[in-house]
């Protein structure tokens, strides 16, 4: 591997100004986007998914349709297998027209194929005209974000790039760029742009911008070249507009961009026919159609996933990316630049799953990233050390002799050894193993319930099972009070760390085991109540994808509920005595659902008479074992992410910080005031 | 119908277009001249169409340097205001659809700092997706089609909105009766 990722992570985290710029900007983009897509109904998203699925399945047919339409309208069409093919074709067109100056409108595909440096190497001047791209070009950098390429820089650092003594305000810089770029627009011989969508039957490229630079790029020069990936193809103008209707709000949070420019070979230039070239780039895409990364091609490049990715939000796209950046950038990199380049930064994905929740096309980005890790493990490295991969066995053995285990966990030498062997950072507090696990504790405590109205089998994961069984018992007591009889079936861990680190075969074994343990209860009419959001996420989202026994997995998934969901569903209502509490709630990533804006747990707490504020910065940064991993492999980034959550919790002035994932609870308890941090189940169990 | 017009007005306004509802095309022309005077415009371009033909003559008569899109890029580049007839308005997004018979004429709405768009009330449709029929029709005739919704702008620096990046910083939409 060529990259020293840990060094890059360290540098990014030490650039405190950049971390603040990024978190601030991306949170604003996220909120703007959420507001904009709120007007869409479930069926709008379903239609978009269906369009993109069809586009993907029909891409080969649409390529032929487009070729015919372009050639019949007097344009030139070229399907490039590789970046070299695409660059060579474009360079030939440029050379034939004796062009000295090329103006460009934003195109990630041209970044993918390295077009600028190719053209520069044959003596052509290339000028980027999108403001963000221009900044990046002058800085000699790569775009760190597909939508806002210079999001990592502030006005002061940008003004310095442009001219001496330029006022460091967005307005002054923009005025300067307008004047400065005019001469290039007016004298360019060739204009090159990307595409947001291409209608095959009309041979028409559609480009959305707010700046209007693509209008000058495509209209003034004698030769126009569009370079785009094959995934941009849709069969018809109707599909194109349906896609744009969803793309713009998902990207910038606008209803629509200032401009949508339709460019076809049919329109005339200045008094003569303009040369129109459409270069479609394959570069691994068509091959990917038949594999587990196929869904990548449904991406509409809105960058919604960037806004919520906890590690991207603090590290930025120069670390979290190769040429393509951000969460979806991982599968894009694997498809277009190869597995190794993707694997190199894949450890930055912590499998929070927020990207999938935010994606308007419902692309299973976290699963594809797990696949990338799985394929790269063994070949280019290991995503987790051997001991960490066997964390479940370690906990099981440790829990057999909790006293001894805790002695080791509490000793400096013990922690040193654990850091060396399992890569767990010594600074991280590890919760002690309970003297009695949940199986035994629940048997011993028994249940106070006479005529149960429902029966629930609890799926808990290992933190509650072996380290915090008393928190699980608090949940049992609450369930008992509403007339639910609980059992704790013999079960394994959720397997999330295996999924997270890309050990999918092993995860599949764990999944099959858990399904086999839970299914008999489902068949006997039990509900599966998951005491950890992650446990629920595994049953619902992941197991059906990684086991062969799809029907069984679906049967268990269908009967599975989160704790709060279950309580709401069955009318739990115990109004708090007095005025209720002022609470700040942290929403665990794995409890989130698409297009749901209010957490079930908040609904529940409000029903009980509490005042609840949502501290909505996103992930807490713990991500299971990842936040425990030593140094820049996890801990440092985890704490940086966690601190933004703590700030937002503290800002609420709430009496207690509440969450219902034990992993998040650990992170908050460690970084905030532990006396103010409560697990939801503890709160519900105690009379307040 | 009126519903669509009011939705158009509110969405276009929200996007930063300055929308004025007027009665006749003649009133629109009067307003155009007012804007040109207030802004101190001397060089103007009018996208040719049957609707704008009288305006073209009118402005020439008033001593404006009226540049034809066919005149070439150098004369066009000094134009301070462009006047474009819209083919369609889209209520859902507050968008106007401009179709020009050449790429050169597209620049009338792209190069100057001010863009005034004339829109016939009866050409306002409800939904963005429904516009596909018209867009297809124009393209098949060799027209260059543009959707315009508010001024040229950017949020590329610190996500702060600045108007007038490469295109107009003012977009005015004058709606008139048929």
C-alpha cells in the first residue's frame, strides 16, 4: 500500500481550523438538504429508486440508443473503455481543432480519468471555470467534496490564491473570478463539461449549476465535448427530469438549481454547426454491473452521504478519498480505480450506516464498503487484528472468570498487552465484566408478571449480556410492567464488528446461528425485542443480505423491534410524576430510519411527560470497537467526533443525557459528565 | 390555472427572481425600459422572437446599442442586459424555460449582469416532469434549451451565497396576459 493513512489522519485532526470548517459546513448542508427533501413523499423516493434500478439494468441498451441518437443528430459518440482511451480521444479532438485553450465546467469524470494533466502534457492550457474547481486548480489540490470542491478552505485562504491584496470575502473573490475568467471564456477553442444526466433518446446532456459557467463553456467555443460515466444515462427526457427533480434538493437543498442547461448536437453555434462530442466512460463500470458493487451505478452524485459521514466530516475528502471522496467514493474508487486504492482508505468507514439512511436512492453503501474490506483483507492487509476478530470468544472466556479478567483490565501491564495484541487504546475505559451475565441474572431475578399479554425474546448483543446485564434487566422490568413476559434465548453476539471490518463469512456464521436461535421463538409467537439498536440493525438490515437462508432471515427481521418502537407500538404509558425532566437525547445511528425525522425514543419520552431535545450532530464516533482502537486507527478520530456531540448535548442545558445504545452511552459517559449520562432503560426503570 | 400562476410567482421569488405580474406585452416593454434606465444600461441584447420584435425596434429607436446574438461573441460580451422570451413557466420550481434557435442566442441570458424574461401567463404549467414534452419538442427542432430559476450564484466559499458569478446577478420575470 502506498498511502500512510495514519499519518494523513493525524495531520487532518491536528488542523483544527479545517475540522471546524468541515463540521460546520457539512452540518449546514445536511440540514438544508433535509429541509428540502421533506416535501417529498415516500413514493417520490420509491420512484427515483425504481428509475435508477432500471437505468442500471438497461445501461447497455441505452448506450446503443444514445450512440444512434447522437450520430443521427450530427454529433460524435465515443465509448471509452479506459481513462487512456477517453483522454486520447479528447486530446485528438483538441489537436485536430488546433486548440490552445480549453475551458471546463465541473466534471468528476474528468478528474477520474486525469484529463487536465493529459491535455496539459500536450501543451494545451486548461482552465476550470466552476468557482470551487478554480480554487482547487490554483491551489494545486484535488476536490475534497464533489459538490463543494473547496469546502475545506475558508475565504482568507482562498483570497490569497487568487491575487495579492484581494479582500478575503466571498463576494470580493467571486467578483474577481467573474472578471478574471471572462477572457478565457471568450477566447476558448474547446469547452469540456461533465453531465448530470443524459437522455439517450434525445442525445441530450443536462447540466445543473448555480453559477451558469456551463452555459458559457458549452455555447461559446466552436467545439464542445461532454465526458461522463455510463451511469449518467437514462432512456428518456421524462426520466431525466424526474431524476433532476430529486437530485437538486438532495444535493444543495434547493428546489432546483439556477440553471439546467440542455445541450444537444442539433443546436447551432455562432453561425455554423458546432462540433459536439459525447465521450462516455466505462472504466470498470460495465464490469461492476454483475457484481456486489453494482448498486454504485445508481448513485446520482448528490453528496448527501458526505454530509452525515462522521469520519469524512472531520477528516475531509483528501484523507477520506482517492480521486472520488466520501462514503460512496469508496465503491466508486473500487469500480473505477481498483480495489487496492479503495481498500487503502476503507478503514475510515466505521459502518454507522448513516450514508444509507441519507441516500435518496437507498443505496446500501455500508454493505458495499464491507464487501470492499472483505475482498481486500488478506490481500492488502487486515482491517482488524486477529484478537479483535475473535472479540466474541474473548468476551465469552473473560466472562467465565470476571474477577481475573477485570484484574487484567485494570492493570497497566494488562492494558499494555491488550493494546499490543488487540490494538485497544490504553486511554479508553473498558467496562468491567459483570460478575453475573444476563442469562443467569435474569433467571435469578425472575419476572413479576401474572397474566402476560405478550411474549418477547430479547436479542441483546454482548455489552448488555456480559458487561451491563443490570441495564438489560431494567429493560426487562419495564417490559414486565406493560405485561410482556421476556426470555433471553441462548445467542451469539450481533456480529457487527465482523461486518464492520469486512469479515463477512464469519459474520454470516454468526448471523445463521442467531437466526437459528431466534426463529423458533418467532414461530411460537414471540416478538423479538432488540435491546441494542445495533442488534436490531443487524437483524433487519444486514443478516438478510449475508445468509443464504433468506426466508428465515426475513421472518426474524419482520418480527424484530427496537425497544422504544415496541413500547410505543403496545401503548406503554407511565406518565412521570411532577413536571417531567429536561432531557437531551442522542439518536444512535443504527436506530435511524430513512425519512424518519423524529426518533421513536423521543416520542416515547415525550409521551411520558419529559421535555426532550435532540442533540442532532449525528454519530457519537464510538462505532463499537473502532473508537477503542489505538491512536489514529480509531481513538483519536473517535474522540474528535465525540466532542462535537458532547458540545451539542451540553448546549441544551438538559438535566440528563440519554441514549439507548450502550456503545454510545459509553462514549458519552467517558467524554461528558458521567453523572448526567443515563441509559434510556435506566431512566425508564427509575421512578422520577 | 391561477393556482399555477401564484405558485410560479412564489417559487420563482423564493429562488431570487424578481417577478412582476403585468397586463400586456406593451406594459412589459415599458418596464424593460425603466429597468434599463435605472441600471444605466447602454448595450442590450434581445433574443429574437415574434414577441420581442417590437421591443427590438423600440430600443433601437431610443438610442440603445442593441446587439444581435448573431453579431458574434465580441459585441455580445459588452452587453449589460439581455431580454429573453420564455416558452414556458414551471410552477413547481418557479422556473422559466428559454429556448433559442442557436447557442449564440443562449448567451443573451448567460453573459450579461441583468436578464429580463418575458413570460406569457397561459404558458405556465404545473410540474417539472411534465415539461419533458416541450423540452423534447424544442430539442428536436434544434433549439438550445435552458431552465432559469433565479440569478447566477455560488455557495462555494464558506457556503455563503453570492450572486452574479458567471451569469446575471439580477433575473427579472415579467408575466403578461396572452
